[in-house]
């Protein structure tokens, strides 16, 4: 297998027989539906995405409905998917498409790439799958396939390595059946050329794969140079009264941007600090079991402290605060560790 045409033919022939053809976003392949799926699939597996995708499409069937929704509604539908910047960018992108493009996604990969949250590979996927345009992709699955096929040394996140892979990806992308080839490459990486258990014996590229020939499949792609993540800590104050707990909304930018979380304080502070924590109104304090939440750049050790109030103060005093009812929860976006703690309170009434 020496030419790009032989490469793409092998991939498409395999896809026709073994590829995935019944995923929710493969039906009625509009730019909107494909775009939402591509954003959800970033850093997230297909099996996890499918139920979220169905719920999202039911509530926001088109770009206009998404653009007119509140940020809380969008983040609520994203709760549990993680990487919430994706949801904020999705919402912003929808508003831009409605305001600047009359509700129609531009039929140009470079223009798509200029929209919030859409990178070069995602733009290529939208353009090829939903518009039939000749546009390459280079997501994590494709990087893994190409790095093994050519035994490409270096971490794909390095610009020099990435640029080399883009050249190969563009060379291999066929002018015809581009959308199917795009889906085929993603399927190949997700189902056969997997990270830990590649099924090289049944891979259509196996006979010409350099890494397979050398028996070095797991050596590619090269790992990111290791860097020890710092560890931070926080105390989350779970202030409750009669089945309701106090939440506050984070600013729109930064960690957990726009999501609702418990009030926090420095773990080193000995006294519990919050405007509602008048000693005469505190019925009890219980220290929950601490746990770790990991971000891309650091670990966060969370120490939950459950504080029961004798009576609920009618006015919280800040617009970005709310009393969250455990039995009748509000439709707001929740940070993952907050959802975990709320689920524990709802099911077992303890932490």
C-alpha cells in the first residue's frame, strides 16, 4: 500500500462492511446535528455521548432554539459530560450563527474554524460529513492511526509533529466520499486501532502498518512528556435546611464557568465562614469524606462539610445564589463534584 488512493480505499472498503452506520447523528446529517455531536465527542466516548445527545436534540432541535436558550438551560443539559467550556462555546457559536449567518452554518471549513469552540479538525468533520466538502480531520483517533501506520516519532501535541500529521491526513483524504472516509477513520481508531488493545490482525491497514510490522503498536503515538500535576484543596460548604442546599453560580469565565457550586473556603481557615453561618442558627456540622477531582492541569482535593441550619434565611443576599431543592431540582448546570455530592445527599441523605 503505497499511494493515498490505496489507503483511502482500504479504509472505505472496511467501513462499508464493519463501520458504524446507525449512530444518532448519522441520521438527518445536518450541519447543526453533526456540529453538536462533534463537540460532545471531544474528550468523550460515543456510549457516554448518545443519551446526552438525544436529550439535547429534544430540547434544542435546531440552532435557533439553542441560541435563544439561557446559559443555565444549556449547562444543565451538559451536566455530567465535563469540559464545560465546550457547552459555553456551543451556546456562543449558536448565537453567532443565528446573528451573523442567518442561522445557516457557513459552507467553508475556514469560516467554520473561526466560530467559537470549533478547531481545525472539528471544522473538517462538519464540512465533510454534513456538507460533503473536501476537508481533512485530525482528531485523537486519526492521530493514533496515522502515527502507528507511519511510526511517527514525537508527541502529536508538538506543533512540528502535528504539522507533519496534517500533511499526511490531507494527502490521504479522498475527493469523493469524503464524509464517509472521515467517519471511517474515526471508527477505525475507536474500534480497531484503540489505545491499549489494537486489533491489528483484522485491521485493513495492518499489512502496511509500520508499527505493526515492528511489533511496536503501543509505542505510538508517543506520550506527552510527563509533568507532575500540582495538588490544590478546598472546603465545600454544604449549607442545608429542610431538603434544600445553598448553591452559588461561578463567574462565566474560569474554572466551572457559569456552573453552580457549593460555597467554598480555604481549607486552612479554622472557622467556617459564610454570611448565613450565624452560630445561633447552626443546628449541626458534619465532615464528609474528602475526594479528589482532577482537571487537565491540577488535582483538586475536595473536603465537603455539611452544615444544617435551624431556619432558612429568606434572602441569600446575592443574585447568583439559590436554594436548590433536592426533591425538585432546578434546571441549572452543576459542576461534576457538586452533582456527585448532591446525588449522595439525594439517595442516602449522607456524604
